[in-house]
């Protein structure tokens, strides 16, 4: 098994979990221990490992990404254009996801919440948390911004109030580059070290993902049979459709308005998109992305070397879209009718956490735990997302990379570079 690629390992684990779960049910035991309890232990242990790395991973990722902008006045114009483009496309992707998840309602089957089919805890078991979410009104929007500036950042992080930690990390990254160079370089080296270490820890934990997936899926199948797969199929279709709309409508429209031929750009970026799909890593695809953007799309090295590495760190359109849809799906499965204020919170946190998601496979699962924690939803729903996560991870990574490349060509056109693909090409 260890010689197979991760997505094959997870696929085998899912198939095995379905077979074992159907065979065992909830009454089978091994040496006097319930198999259902064993599945629950394995799945919970894996989820705990993901939650364990949230704070250092998100904090170091954001600080390193923001600090990467530097403090060079000559990069001011390019930085403004790049960040503006990435903010625009991220908001567009989240909006598309929010609209489709409200239209298709994947967490509601035959007019009823799908929580029982997904083997989620009954509302009584999590009544306090659910009441916290349902009770939010329009006035809670101000509370979102108040939570962004907590009086005690350490306590906020330990309590799972990640909005404050994210905002603090953004401020830290900005002002870290404005202190004396000898100190700022020391700090930058430290946070780069933390970031690289957390990426390594995340990859280590993901090596056990097939085992965790086995436990989570087997537990659900043992309790519900195949009932869980209908809402998951609708969820899968919702995410894929939203990603397609963002790529072929939103980003294509931006390219067209900027004077870039969308069809030509698709062809130019095909090698990078296939690499992103197969690796599910925007960081791992970066060398191929740079080569395609420079050689096939005609962007200068000056622009690509700044825009693309930054995009691989902070521009995660597909990931932000997925996080939003996943959080709404879990809320619907619990039977919650989320207010506009709570949905606004999901949009805001999805946007901020997408900045802090490392460009490695399945890192968005960490971000989803942040979103669910911020809006007060139980984290157990994450388990079922793992069933379809690998394929969706590959798709959303391709969207992330394509958005980065769109940013490079649009900004290159705005900088007056003549070699970029023209709309009439």
C-alpha cells in the first residue's frame, strides 16, 4: 500500500470501508470490542490530528505569504494589482459556491435534513452548539469584526476563535517587514522554518489519511448502509458544477475583459492544469505553471516570478469555494436555516482561511475545521467529506492554478507587456 499514490490508497480504503462496514454493522465485535467503536476511535484520532495542526499551520502560512510581498516601494503597484485580482476572484468563487449550494441544497434529501443518513449526531446531542448558530441575526455581523480583534490572542486561538488569529497573522506579516532589516530577516527565517515544518507535519499526518478515511467511512456505513451516499453525490455535483461555473464563466469573463483570449489561455495552461490535477498540489505545480505562463502565454519573468509564487500561497479560489459549500452542506445536514449574517461569516472566514491554506494535498480539510469552529458547528461532519475529498481536491487545485495563471496574464496585460495572448489571437 505504501508504494501506491495517496489517492489510490484512499480509494482502496473507501472501498474496503464500505465492504467492512456493510459486513460488520453496529453489533459485530473483535475480542470483545465493538468494531463500530474501533472505527470511531480511528476516525476520531485522525480528525484530532488535523485539528492539532490548525493554529501553527494557518498562522505561519499567512505570515509567510504576506511577508513575501516585501517592503520594496517598486513592487507597490504590482502588489496592489496582484492582491486586488486575487481578492476579486476569491470573492467571485465563494459567491458562486454560496449561490449553488443554496439552490441545490445537497444537505436536504426529500425535504428532510440528511444528518441521519450521514450518521451525524442527533440535534439533541449538539443542541447547545446548534442553538448558537441558529440564534444569530443581522446584528451578529458586528460580532464578526469584534472577534477579529480579540483582547487575548493566545486565548482566542486555544478557544478556536480563528478569526482573531488570522487577523493577527495578517497584521504581523505586514509589519514584520517594516522593522529593522536584521530583525525582520530573523523573524522571516523563523516563520519560514515554522511553515516548512508544519507542511512536513501535515504531509506526515496525511500519510495516515487512508486509515482515517477507512475508520470514518466504515463507521458511517456500518450505521447507515448506503443511505449516506445520496447526499454526498449531490454535494459532489454541487462542488463540481460551482468550480466549472467559476472557471468557464467568471474567470473567462475576466480574461475577455482584459483582452486575453480564454480559449488560447486554456490551451497554454493545459500542462500545468494536468499536473495540478494529478498532484493536487498548487505549490508542487508551481514550476510547471511558471513555464506555461512564460513560454505559452507570453508573460515576462518579472511578472510571473512575483504573481505566481504569491498566488500559490494565498490565492485559492477552488479551495475557498469548496470550504464554503462544505460548511453550508454540513449546516443543511443538521437541519439549520442559516441567517444571512452566518452565511456572511462563512464567506468571510472562507476567504481568510483560503489565504492560510498550504498548497499541499487535503490541506483544505484543516481550513474547514476552522470555519465550522468559528460558526459553532460540530466537526464530526468533516468525516464524510473525506469520501469525495480526493477527487474534489484534484479539481479545486486545478482551479487554484488556473486562477493564478489568469492573474499573471491579466496583470501582464495591465503592465503593457506585448507578448501576452491577445483576444484576437
